[in-house]
C-alpha cells in the first residue's frame, strides 16, 4: 500500500468513527417526590362501583402508575366468587375510548364546560314552563335525594326516568295491583330447587344476569336443582336449562292458566304433560319452586305468575321471594313515564334535558315526535358520546366516565356502595351526572348545599352525617361498601288473587311474531362503541358486529327467506332491512331480533353495525310485534359469525359431554416421561355451569391485550379471542340438548404445536404450561395447522397500529403487545403466575394457589372455571378432580391436555332417567 | 440411440443469433408475470398476511400448495439425469440438460414460497438455518419444516453441481465458437481448463456416476421429507403413512409432464425437430402413464383408509372434498390425473406432440389441484366442528402464483439463450 492510500484510509476510518460518536448527553431527572402508594410496576387496587341501569356492581380497579388497567368484581359477603359480567369488564374500554373526547358545545360551537353548564342550569331554573330532566333508571340514593330537594325548591324542574329495556312496565303494574307494592321483587335463586322461567332470560339479557347466575350456579345443592325454560326464542337461559320448551308467545297465558289449574287441581286445557309432570314432581314435596316471568309479558300473565308463585309457596319461608326485598331503583317508574308523555302531549314542557340517556335512538317514533316538538334550542344533552340525542340538542356536555367521578348506589344485595374516582377525568370538559345535579342544587340556593363545594362533600356528609368520622368513611371506601344491609322486607298483601279472573279459552292465534330483545352483547345500545363487546361472539348465534332476524327454518321458508338473505321488515310506516339467520330451536312463527344496533351516531365503532329495530315500535306496542310485514329483498349479506355449525359430529366428544356416567372411572395416568416436581398448572371447566355470558372472554381480552380485529376479519375467519365459547347441540332421546364449550389452549402435555414449530418458539415449561415466545416466532403457522383444537391465533395485521391515544393506557403492562405476523394463544395468564411467584419468593413461601387466579376464572360469576396446581393435593382443583368424573377434549389424539372438562351428566339426571 | 447430427451448429446458432421478436415478446410477458408476483410479495410483506385468503382454520394456503408443486416439478430433472443415467437409458440424452435446468429453477421458485409464507420473513430467512450462537438457541430439529430446509438445500446444491458437471465439456467446445466476448470469457472460466484428454474423461465419468448415485437417493428422499410436513401432523387427511410414496409418485408425474411441455415448446421454437425424433417423448409419456396408475392407487388407498379408520373426522374430510365448494376441484383433479393419462396407452397419441403438450399441460393443472385439495381441504374441518371453513385465494395469492410461473419461465428463457440446451458431447456423432 502506498503512503497516500494509507493516509486516505486513515482519514476515512476517522470520519466513520466521528459519525459513530454518541449523542450529546441529556440528563434525566428522577421522580424525587413520588406519589405516595404509587410504586412503578406494582398494582394498586381501588374499590369502586360500576352501574348498569339500576344494578350496582361493586368492583375493584387495578391501577398501574395511577392508570386503571383491569377491572375485577369486588367480593361481597354472602356471595361465593365474583359477581361480574362483560359490561363491567368493558368499562375500561369506554374510559379510554378515543371517540368520547368531545368538547362541550352550544349550537355546535365549541365552548367551555362552565359556560355550557351555566346555560343549561339558567334555562332550567328560569323557565316559565316545566323543565324536564330525563335520566336512565338508577339506584343512587344521593341522586334521589337531590332530585327531591330540587323538586321542593323549584317544582318546575321535574325529573323523569325512562327505561329503554322496559316500555310498558307491566310487571310493575301487576305488582302494584296484586301485591300492593311499587317496584320489582328480587327473587333469591339460591333458595329455589326448581326454577321455571317464562320468556325470562335470567342468565342473558337481564341486567341482573350476573347476580342470578352467581346465586343459582353456586348454590349449595346446584347439582340436584333444576331449571326449566319456556321461551319463544333461544336464549342463554334456554341453553343451560335442564329442560327447554319452545312455545309461541301467544300460548304463554294459556300455559300459565293451565299451570294454575294444575296446582288448584282443576281441569287442564292443553297438553304439555312433560312440563306438568316436572312441576308435579316437585310440588308439595317440601321443595322450593319459583316461576319467573319476563318483563314483556302481559299484565294478566304477571298476575297469574304471582298467583302461581303464591300457590307454589314462593312467598313463604324458604321460598325464593321469602326475603320480600325490592330491587333498588325499581320504584315509581310507570307513573314517571306516563306523566312525561302527558306533559309532552299537552305541550307543557319548555326545556328538556337528557341526562345520560339517548331517546333519539331507542324511543319509538311517537315519543320521538313528542320530544321533537320541544324546540331544539330548548333541548340539552349531557351524554357520554355525541350520540343521536346529543346531535338533536342545542347544548351538549360530555359526561364523565363512571371511573372518573364520585357516585353511590345500593347493590341488589342491599349494600350501600360508594363509587370513588380512580383516575382524574381524562376529558377535562366532562361533568358527571351527580356533579351536575349538585350544581343545580347549589344554583337553586338550597340550604343543605350552601356550605358544600362539590358533590364529594355532599356525598360524604350524607353518608356520615354532621360528625364526620374519618375512619368509617375510609374503611367504607377501602372495602367498597358500608357494612349492614340497607334493604328491608316490604309489606306484601295479596289483593285480587282470590277474585277468579276469567281466563279466555279461545285457542291462541299463533300469528307471526317479532320478538325484540335487548342485545346480549351491547345491551340497549349504550355499549355500541365498545369494539370488545361488538366483536364478542353472540352467546347463541355466534354473530359479531351486528344483529339479524333470527328464526327457524320453517318460518323462514314460509316467508321465502333463507340464511344470509336480507329481509325487509315493515311496521307502522317504518321499514328496516336486516339479514336473516337460522336458529332451528326458535319456536315456529317467531322472529327474534336484538335492539341496540344500527346506531347513526355515538362513535366510529357504533355507527353502521346492524339495523335499528327500535324504529318499528309504536306507542302501544309491546316488545312482541305482530303487526308487520316481512319479505325478501333479493339481496344477500355475509354475516360475521365465529361458528356456523352447531352440530357435534365427533361421536366420542358427544358421549363425553352428554352421556358420561357420573361415577368416577380410573383415569389412565399420563405416559409422559417428564416428572413434575414443582407446580403443575391445570384447569377444570364445569360445562354445566357455563352460560356463555362472555365475562371471561372480555376479561381475557382486557388482561392479555387481545386486539379487536373488526368485522371483515371475522368474516374471513380471523377471530382473535383466546377463549372462544363454542355452542354444540345434539339430540338425546327426544330432547335437544345444548352445551357451551369454553375452548382455550389446552396446554397439552404432548402438545402437537410444540414439536412442529421450526424455531422452537412454542415450548413446554417445567410447570406444564405450553409457552409462547413471541419474539422468536417467525409466523410459519405450523402450530396452528397442527393444533386439533384450532385455538391458536395469528396476527394477520399489525393491530397495534390501530391504537389511538389514550387507548394505549388500556394495555396490560405485564403482557407483550404482539406484532404483525406472529402466533399467539392462551398463556394460562403466565404474567399472574410469575407475579405470584415473585411475591412468594419475597416472602419465602411456596406459591399460594388459592389466591392465584387466571383472568377468566376470576371473572366467572358461576365458578365454572377452576385453575390451580394439581401437584398440590390441597388445592381446589385437585379436590374437585378427585371427586368428579371429567374428560379431556379429543382424548383419542393422546395430546393429554391440562384442561379437564366436567360433562353435563349429573347424578340427579341419571336418577330421573331411571325413574 | 440415434445421435443428432448438427446439434452443435444448431446450438451455436441459438446462442449467437439475434433474438427473434417472438422470443422478446415471450420474455416480456414472463417478466411482466414476475413483476405481478413481486407486487404480490410487496403487499404480503407490507400489509401482513391479511392480504391472503388464509384464516384461523386453513392457515396454510396457496403458498404451501405452490411450494409442494414446484418441488414436485423439480423431480423430473433429477429422475431423467440421474436415475435414467444409472439405468443406462440413452434416450434421455436430448432431454437431460433442459430437465436439470428446470430442476434448479423450480427449486429456487419453490424455496421462495415458504419464506414469503411466514409472518415475519425478515427473521425466517436466517432463523430457520441452524447456526451456533451465544444463546445456545437452535432450530427445533423435530420440526418437519427444519427437515425441509436441509432436504431442499442439499437437493439444490447437488442439482447445481450435477448440472454444472454436465456442462463442462460443452462449455469447452463452445467457448471458441461464441460471438459474445463476455459469454466466451464466462465459458472459458467455467470450463475449468477442460481439454478433453482421456484422463480427464475418466475422472469426469467417475464423478458423474457418483453424483448420479447420490441424486438417485435424493429423488426419493426430498419429496418424502416434504410429505412429512403433512404426514407427521395430527390433521385429519394428512396423518397418513402413504404420504411419502404418494408425494414422490405425484412429483415424478408432474415433473415429467412439465419437462415435456417445456421441451415441446422449445423444440418448435428452435427447429430441434429437424435433428431429433420423438422417441424420448414416447418414453416420458410411458413414465407419466405408469406414475398415473400408481397415483390412482394412492387416491384409492386414501379413500379406503378414511373409511377403514371409522373415524368420523377422517370421513368428514372426504365428505367435505366431495360435497363442499371444492368438489369441482376434486373431481377435476381425479379426471386430469387419473383418466386423462390413460390416453397414453395409445402409441400414436404418445408421439403426437401437440396432443402430448395439451395433455401434459392439463396434467400439470391437475397436479396443482391435487396439492390444493391435500393442503386446503384437510385443514378446513376440525375434529370438533362439523362445517368446513372455506378458503378462497385472494388477488394477492393469485398474483404470487402468476409470479412463480413468470419467474420460472424467465429463468428458463435466459438459460436457453446463454447455455446449450442439449448436451453436445452426448449427442454429437
């Protein structure tokens, strides 16, 4: 090399070195004054409150660095396990929902919050006519008190409640007429031995479903108890029922009449011997029987039900209604709605304020027209999203999220629950319902409010009286509720019952009926902007992202329809196009449709999924419509469903689920050559107890950062849920039986996915868990191919890209967010196991597996899922499996899963069959 | 065996002459097809596999179908050059150079598919290869995909050596007769100083026969290993011991069909017909007929075992093939692979090249369908649920298939112009 070249090379090397220099030093400053209690990476749990209409759920919110990341049910005394449902789990989604961040506006012009509040309160207080404030039904004692105070101070401000789920209040009316009480009686299902539901979806659409499921499935002798469902459609209650009768709604009253006659030992008109035999089996044998009717039944049906329940002894000691407690917040509804209508019709209302309610979506056209008569500059809305109602009002203020504000409520169990905020309001322009009422009170110069600054002061004062006792307040907040029940038994008189009402004997007409129920996924539409709930497969039809007209094949053929067609349905001059879905278990001449879909405003996700069936209502109509026309349009529609075939073709599996004898057979021990010396994690799922409520699925999604993939991806079969609940049905004897099969990674001992992965990205842990190493995965999908359960999921897209601020806060910091192109699946919540291991190591003890729960297990209201260490003979799962017959899924493939399923067959059933 | 007079001059002409407009048009079309494939590959990597038709159930789609198809195509080359050489079948002489080239090109095309098929191709490129690292992290040697890597790599290297070895004497002959300076220099370099001395010939023949022996074993092993991708799994319809012979037979059939298709086109393009007969096509077609009969046996055995197993899931797969949307494909496959080759019982059809081209072209389609049926319509039913989850390829999927043919044909067309497509020394008088 020449000297010149050498120098050149040296120069180039130095230039490269210079380029590779470090950036200038920038000093970071540590957090020297940290917030007390907040340790980075360690969770804090706050007890607070979630409400669904007038049903209160005490909850625990897990926060990380002061941001909520997970919601769990708060355990209540007297209850086994969690009372939790999918709506509670999804409250996080709405908290961080990017669509909720709107400004307060006056006539569509952005304004400050204070200005808008000022405008509303001034208008309400200074009007010459009546100012109506419409709210959803609630069970908040403080709100009730404030409403009372406001009405006293200014009688022109009137509060009304509307219930989108119950338009007729027949149950209330019947209760008032017969029992002389105002409200709904709350049955205690744990006291019942036999429940007969008549078109009452106690484990599905009922807001109390989680409470009901918890009482029924966790009751002492659940194994001996029976549930009979009589219904027109197919509901989750019908699926888990021991016996189900699909009956046209026109026949309901007649059936009740027959049951009544049977009990009074009179002649029975029609023949439903099976049902009567079931009732006779239990009646008069010191068993507690109760019949529960759906709210949409007629007044006469409700009256009959009360009569029958009295005959069955449900109101006496040991019966389901023996506590005689009234559901909090169910009082005085009928009058309220009627009065509102009268005032609107008489043009007496000058101002209308919609406080957390969306009648422009759910109300029938008559009511909508009445509301629209109030001029738009006199309509105000305080709603969570800028929804249909907000768009039709001149002033809009966003509502705070329930996790951002102080609230109170009385739970169905009778506990007074305080809801404390767990995060500062993310939307600075928002106001809470209670805070707003408090501001009205202040504005009206009500004396009790004069020396108070915020609603918090009022709440605290009203809870503790004038002598604030700091400890009892803080204890209540810590616990989540005040000790001592606040519900007492009410007085019940039985009016009318003896006056033998004439029951018409004319045969039911059985006309084509359209039954409208609230959505099992998004309720009355208030959760429509939650992608988690939209994408949750429907418990019955497994449809996601939309609603359909469900009917059986016979009905469909009669109307010239088939699955996937778009049908047009017309009633009262309104029409709607919806896809048709076949569910053969639905009664003949019945069409079922869910409301809550077809939103035209209220967030990007809410808009444009399904159709708004509420349009078909008219004033007088029940939720069962008979005056309508339905005809095919000739168009077809691809319904997004995660399961389309519900038949079990695998005979072995059918036998395992439905027939397996309940005596314990000796299991072949695993022929694994690995000896588990430490922990061996396993799960047991009791199929008898799964109602497919979906709480576990949403909990899993929340815990494990599972993205929502959207309607198109679901149509293409790319469901992302790690826990899929599949529904299977088969005919046994003459009866059609159903099972909800929660399907998740089986964590096979001889996992087929493990030995085919080319890069060893999925391996077996020494504690029996089939682990996934995300950053090693290249996405060859061999594991997915070889998994016989097909529960491995693949990131076809980069879903993390779709996360918009502040939604990233919802992510569990303990769980990796997966990128495009890799496989994933259930991990048995490995992050929770590791957390427990870490804590155990700190305390020097073994992992306490009684406290270790997977997300699905923790959220299951029925206790269907058990997770634990089977090497510990004292663990709950070991005990359960040692005394129960169980099966493994697809045992014949010798994959040796860690998940044991407990089949549907019960001792009681076998005995009955023998009889 | 008749020698081909004038083969040397003809080949020199093919290489030296200016390209005709037909050639230029053809290569433009194949290049366009390649570009379509490249666009598909870009979409695939950029947008993730969501642009494909695959889903949770059928998570392997046409990429794997094409992979198996192209590996199958490769087999004919080795069969013709190695097995027939070992068996002293002299009629192979006009075929084997082109067939070997085809082997190499189709292995290249095939190897691209598993890479683009993965969700993160940027990692799969090197994570699939075992290399020592400080983490002690190795590939999973029990995975058939890793066996594939070894099998295909071995096959590719050996095929390349074999083809190159065959070229050496020809390159030495041609290097003085080629007009292009660059090519001439290239030939000179790669001829490795070949002078044609008897000592060289002796070494040459020994090496050739050794490589041929190894390649013979590979013909059987490579596709057997590819078949284990399916046979060792728990998937109904795949989990079967007949898969290795089934795949090898299918591969030879499709490979021979492809070779004859391509050579018939080449023959008419360059007037090779003037110097060569049709005997080798006759023989190839006999092989196709024989393998078709074996394949028919495999189809029957597959049906029989599904029935004999008594497993509802196994039977479900067969029902699914017959009654689902794929039934048309299934019956088309049976017709093309079982019925159509029976025409080759007739000697006149075996020697009528336009008809042979047509039949063999259709057989290739049939063989592609066979792989589609095997891959897709076994995955579409799980052991749990009854209803098949259908899979339909998307535009991206189809563009990748088009691209694979484009790339293969482009490489072949370039090969035709720069290398002798017929072995000169074996065919010279």
